[in-house]
C-alpha cells in the first residue's frame, strides 16, 4: 500500500488551481497512511510551491479530527462515571478482606514458626546427609588417585623405575583429570615433573652402573667368545684328514688345562649370558617414554666411544708376555660382541652404520698397536703364539660379521718382522755353529752317528759307506747344521702363512724371498765375517772352502724341500722353487779362496821378514837360506791340504804363492830402499834360494798342478839373476825386443837399478884396496859401458 501510494504520487501531474483542494486531501491522506516514506510527498509539495496552502489545509484537517474526538468522548462519558462508582464500592470490601487476611496471616505465622524451625532442621539434616554422600562419592573417586600416588612412591623407593613411570603416566592421564577441581591435584601435578626427573636421573644412574659393569665384564665376554671360536676351529682342524701339522687349539697355552680355563658355572654359556642387559633396556624404554630418547642415545654412544678408546689402548705389559695380548684381545672382542648384541636387540640404539664406522676406526688402531707391539718382540716362538691369537681374534670377530681385512694386512706386515726375527735367530745360530766347528772333516765312530749325519744332510758316497769306522766326511760339522737350520727357517716361515687365505703363488713367493734373503744376506754375511776373521787360519779357510762347495750342492735339495712343503696340495707337480743360494755359496767360496791366497801371501811375507841377507857378501853360503827352507817346508805341508780342493783352486793358490815369492825377491833386489848396494856374492846366494823355490815348484806340490806354470811364475827373478850372474849382457842387447829374447822379463830400468847397486858395492871395495887391480878396472869399464847401453835402450817395454 505504501509503495502504491508512492508510485501514484510520483506519477501524478502537477494539479492546477481548480483542483488544489482535492490534491491537498490526497497528500494529507498519504501522510496519514505512510509513516516512514514521506519524501516523494514533500517533494511534490515543494515542487508545486504550495506548501503554505498545504499547511493551512493541514490545520483544517487537525481541527476536523479534534471535533471527531470530542464527539466520541461525549458519547461514552456516562459509562465511565458508572465504572468509578463501582470501584468506590469495591474499595471498602477490599479493606475488610485485607483485615481478614492480615488476621489469618498472623495466626498462620504463629502456627508455622515451629513448623519452619522443624523444617530448617530437616533441611539442614538433609544437606548434611547430601554432603556426606557427596563426600563419600568424591572420596571414592579420589581414593584410586591416592592409592596410585602411594604405589608410585613405593615403586620409586624400591627403584622400580619402569613400573613407576607407568604409574606416573596413569596417574597423570587417567586419574588426575577426574579430580582436577581439588586443590591437592595441583600438588600432584607440580610433583609429576619432579618424579619424571627423579626417574630419569635414577635411570641414568643405572645406565652408568650398567656401562661400568659391562666394561668390567667385557674381558670375560671376549674370553668366552674367543674360547668358543677356538674350540670350533680346533674341532674343524681335527676333522681334516689332510692337515699337515698337529692341530693346535689357539686358546690352549703351555701349562694350562683347557677345561679349567673358565669356571664350571660359565661352561656352556654364551657371551651375552654373562651380562644382564635389562637395566639398559629399561633405561632406553624410560627415556623413550619420556620423549628424550636422543639424550639417552647420545650419552650411551659417547660413553661407549670413550670406553672403546680405553679398550684400544695397549696394556702396559702387552709386549712382555702372551697374557697381555690375550687381555687386549678379550677386551676388544667383548666390547664389539656387546655392541653386536645390542644392534639386534635394541631399536636404533646401535645402528649398523655407526657400528661399522666404529669398527673401521678401531680395527685400524688395533692393527697399528699390534704392529707396534710385535715390533719389540724378538722371540719367534712368542710371535707364533701372537699370530695364533690374532687369527683367533679375527675368526671370532668374523663370526659376528666384522670386516677383518685390516687385521689380515697387519698379519702380513707382522710376518715381515717375524721373518726378521727368524733371520736374526738364524744369524745367532749360524754364528754359534761356526764358533763350535773345529773345521776338520766330520768324523763318526759308529753307524748311529753316521745315520744321523746322513739323515740331516743329503750326502751319499758309496766308498764312504763301505769304509770302516771311524768314517770321515769331507766336510766339517757346520755343513749339516747349516742345512738343518735353513730347513727349520723354511718350516717356520711356512707355518706363519697358514690360515692367512693367501694364494699358493703368493706363499711360494714369500717363502722363496725370505729364504733367499736368509741365504744371500744373513748366511752370506756370517760366512764373510767368518772368512775375514784374522783368527781363522789357512787350514780352516781351506775347510771352509770345501764346506761352501758342499753347501752349494744343497741348493737343489733346499729347492726340492720348499717345493714339497709348499706344493703338497697343488696338482702342478712341474713347479719348482728357485733359490739364489748357489751363486751366494760360489761368492763365499771365491772370497774364501781369495782369503787363502791372502793368507799364503801373508805367511810368505812373514818368512821374508825373517830374511837377513848380507848384501856385501863375497861368496855364497853354498846352500839355500834358512828362511827359504822353512818357507818351502810350510808350503809343502800346506798344499797337502789342498788335495780335496778343486784343481783350479789348488793351481791358483800354488801359482799365487810362487808369484808372490817372485815379487818378494824382486822387491828385495830392486824395490827395497834400504838395500843400496848388492854384491855378486849376494846375487849368487839369492840364486841358491831361487833354485830351492824352483825345486819346490817342479815337485808338483799338489797332484795335477802343472809344474811348468809354477816355474813360469818365478821367471822374472830367474832371468834377472841369470843376466847378472852370467853377465850375459851381449845376448840381452842383441835380442832386446825380439820374441826370441832370452831375457824378455828383464826391463832396462830393472837392469840399470841393479847395476847401480852393484857399482855401489864395488865402490866400497875400492876404499879398502889401495891399489886397483887390472881386472877391477876392466870390470868398472864394463859396467860403465853396460850402463850406458842400458840407458840408451827404451825404458818402457
């Protein structure tokens, strides 16, 4: 309706002067009917400019309504008066009623006072009863809370921390929410973090006790684990039918009963049975429930890392005995057996990656410790026991899945030191053998001794076997002893390579290399030292030379022995070890032969040092000098010992002796600065001495030696003496430089030097003789002529 009026007022045309009344009526009607939307109406009035007329119209309209109201009131006035009169009548009756009600109320109040008193008492009693019931209900609700709290305190007092943590969780989440409105719950809630802290600290204390306990029991755990592994290895070795050596239980030691190694109550237990891991599991679970698992893991790993550092440190007594190595290995095995057990029994406390990293670091330190400690060991037997323990240690850790490649490499490096120790032991053995040898042919007096030597040394001589006792071998006692020692070295070296998982080729190379080093280094050095000893005489050197010849022959037997012990399980029978002993013994023999030559020369020098010539002698003594006779006798007896030497060596020695005699005689005549004059009588005496030497050379001092060669060695001094004793200078000058010369070994310088010494001797004679004889004057002229002609010859030939 309002919207319709508005629409009509908006669409209405502006009224003209004749229709103003009707238009104002319509606008007034719209104002009376519309209560909120008068805007279009007033706009119409304003736009028409008739607002004053409209106001007047409204005034008329208001007066019209006032007349209507007045008329309406006049029509109802009598009814209003009647109603007032009726109300005045009712007032008196109402006052009477009020008085009656007041009287009744007073009486009722008096009657109800006792009732109200009783009612208050009843209400109070009911409230008390309700409170009691409510209290009982609340106490029934709170009682489990107090019981749980008491149970929690008892569990804490009994150090049952894991059940206490469960009780604490139930108290906090299941019980306290039901009594949250009570103030005592605030006290409980305040204590809950304290209880958690107490449980956490107590669990950590238990963890520390567990770690300390584990550290103490690690040695026992490792001992038990290694013992079980040792028994498995031993049983496996016993089961082998082709095992070359007697099986050795790596855990058995000399003087110890394997059955008594561990207490009876520990027999049959596993390594993990020795330690109670429940504190660790409880502590781990407690920290997990408390949401602080990372703190537990970090603390555990830190402590175990520190323990591992202590475990990996070598004991102070480690290098002194095998017990130190056992303790070291037991502690390491125990540590990693525990870690391996926790890897599979805990959820992430010990991870595979972390354990492998820890082992990788540890095994490298262990390898370095073993290499360092064994480097101080000089007992090959102890190193063998250490190697057994390392192998047992490696096998034990392999059973638990650890990588032992570093230990294998360490064993190979320790083998180098082991070889050095063996070599050093052989060095002392060789020295002792050489010291005890008398350097005479080995003699046996019965068949047992003979069989013992033949069994130890591969020597066969049918003639010797047929001969009667006592029998003499051509070599001395050092030969079988050295051969036996080298074989022992090979066996010891081969033993170390067992169970190292090396290829056969690698083993062959290692044995050959170490044996070659023993032969070419140690034995060669010992032989060289022996040969060069000043106290070793000529006869001893001759026997050493014979010994080296027989030792050289053993090279092939050593090669066959190495082949047999290293290739027993290999199908390739064509394989054969190659040693360098043959060349070494040749070198040693050559050095011994050289020493023989030097000893001969030294003896000759000693004999010539005893010579006391009278260089102004007028006539010779008619026989050889005493020192020459003694020298020849010595050479004859010495060369008898050369019978067993190779002909070449004997020939060389004889020739060297004759050459040295030749040089010594030439030196006495020409080179000695103290001899400034030589008489012809002295030269004739020298000729007698030379004849004695020539007779020795031509007597074939060693059977098979060419005497012509030995005499040739004395040619220098022979030609010089013949030239001056026979005064055959005309032939010397005539054939000088020719192949057919009679004195090709006499140089002009030698002749000049000897001639000047002869002239010096003649000068002393002139001082004695007052008057010179004619023949002396002729000799002087002859000497001057010869000297002049000698100086005219070329001095270098």
